[in-house]
């Protein structure tokens, strides 16, 4: 995706249901946030190519999260592309860190997709479940347990899957998760705990 395909000036776009950014700005990422803010200012001043800097910078981590959530490279790519288009159209609404803001747009896109899958009663056979979950350090070998874990994750609600993936697949801290999702550490610890309990129950039932 390039910004050449994005035609509507951000200032002209009507306000949409776009997630609001988190308020806190951790000191260790203040410099990076400032660079993003400068890129945004350039886009708002008419330099649409400056948006390509943000796309290049965040495409990989956003794609990995979408892939971990959906299990489909094609769906992950579609969600990421749609999220960047939405972000470009509403760039003037950013009031904090761009990375947290665009992450929440992608995260909401993933959860909406998962909800639609459930609503339409679309299901996958266990053997057809793709094993696309990745860790920050290495790809895990495909195994029976891995396939079963992917299956069990697919049974979780979107919010529980999101919390588990961010904590145990992507290796994020609770503080980072709270910042990216505009939530609290306590609430996310509870979600991860509930996700673990649900996964344990699903796998115990499967292996019984």
C-alpha cells in the first residue's frame, strides 16, 4: 500500500467512529512519538508522501498482530490496509501517540472480523486451522499441541483472544498493553487470567 492511493485530504474527512488515543506518554518513547507527530504535521500540511513514513514504520508489527488474531495472512493484510486508510482520513483527530492510536484501529478491525465470523457461523475444521501465531524470538514448530492451541484460541471471545495474544504471543508487558488498548493493568490481568482458564478448560476437555 502506498499513500498515492489515498486521495481524500485528512482535514476534509468527516469525523467517524475512530478510537481515541491514550493520554499517557511514557518518557522512554517520547522521542519516537515526537517523530511521528512531525510526520503527521507534514501530512496535514499537504505532504501526503509523509504518511508513507508511518506506514513503513508500523506495517510489520500491525500485520503480525492482525495475523495472530485472525490466523489468515489475507485477512490480516486487508485489515491493516483498511486501518491505514481510515487512519489517513482521520489523521487530524490524533491527540496522543500515533502508534497506540493506529494499533487500536487495527485491534478493533480484528475483533470486528472475529465477531462477524461467529455471527455468520463460519467455522474451520481442526485440520484446516492455520498455525500463524508468532513469537518475538522465533517461529514455533508446528505440532499437535500447537494446532490444538490455535484451535482453542479460536474458541475464545475476541477480547480474551486479544489479551492472551498480546501477553503470551507478542510478549508485551501489562503496562504496554494498557497503553495500547486504553485500558488498565488490572483489567487486562483479569482478561489474561480468564483467557488462560478458558484455554485450560478447552484443552482438558479435548484431551479427556
